[in-house]
């Protein structure tokens, strides 16, 4: 696809779900993908598959809550391939619970990964992209950035923050495209860490009308493939079967 081939695309949260699907799809379209996540055995397997199919890919362990690890991830990509064209700040967690459950450790993890993780990605690539004079930053928010549900308050707040950060960055940037992607409920591992029984049941119910990760990957491909003078600044994508539902 035009404007995708040979681009170096960094993807966090790439060991499964949307990140994995995006890495595989972009590699098929000729992009050079650099995968980051904590589960290196999964990354190694995905990179092996991509390379066996004739694609170009590399990986590095990264915990997006650690700013230095994110910087090292970006430096690794630049040193290996010479430039960084796109970062897809996709890593996220969703341990839903009602506020009165007082799961403050989970709240802090949401903030560290969903919000700080995106900020760390932006901080790591912005100097590189400004020096190059071009680049694209894609951040995963959620339909939860646009609607709040019971047991979802902290998670939705984190995704609204991603939306706000992305919009502010877009207004500040010259020659760097910024896209905020808001998927509806998607069939991924997201939410596997929910410890509240009622919240886990809610997610299971919502997933009866969820998107496939590959559908979200197609939205990322769309954003990257636009002509250089076109910015797909915001993409909201839902399953057609979720008609009438906020998520």
C-alpha cells in the first residue's frame, strides 16, 4: 500500500491483540516493524513468523511504565534501521472495578501504563521526529474516552487523557502527524487482569459484540497510508453489532 512500504513503525503492546495484528498487517504491506512488550517469548515468535513470510521485523523488551526502557526501545529502532517513521503507542491495561472497591494499586497501574506509557512514547520519539522533519504518532484511546460506564471510571479517565494528550500534541506539531485511535470493545487479552467478578462479567457480556483485532489493525493501516499532507487525526471504530451501545 502506498505510503507504508519501508516505513519504520514502532509498536508497543505488540505481544498480542491489536499490537500483534497491526505488526503482522503492516509487515505484509512492506513496513519495517519494531515490536515492544514485556513478553519477549511472544515477540520472538511473532517476529519469526513475519521474517519467515518475507517481512522485516525486530523486537525489544519494553515496559512502557519505565521511561528509560521506552527511550532505549526507540534508540534501538533508530540505530537498527536508521530512522523512526511511526510509533503506535498501543500498550494498555483494563482492570475494571467499582470505585468503592478501592483497588488503588490497580488505579495506579492504569495511570502508569495507559497514561504515562503514552507520554513516555511521545517523549522518546518527538526529538527524533522533529530532527527528521517528519513522523507520525498514533495513540490508542478507546470508545471509553467518549463514554463512561459503571466500573469503568478510572479506565475511561485514562483513555480520555490519551485523547486529550493526542489532541493537544496535534495542535502543537508541525510536520508530525498525530492520530488518536478509539476502538470499541475488541476481542483481545485486555481485561484478563480484572479481579472484580461483576466487572469481569460485564466485559464478557460486551465481548459478545466485539471487534476483531484485525479490524483495528486495518484502521492503523488506513491512518499510516494517508498522503503525507493528510492527517487522520481521530478514528473511532466499533463493531456494527454494538449499535445503540456506548462502547
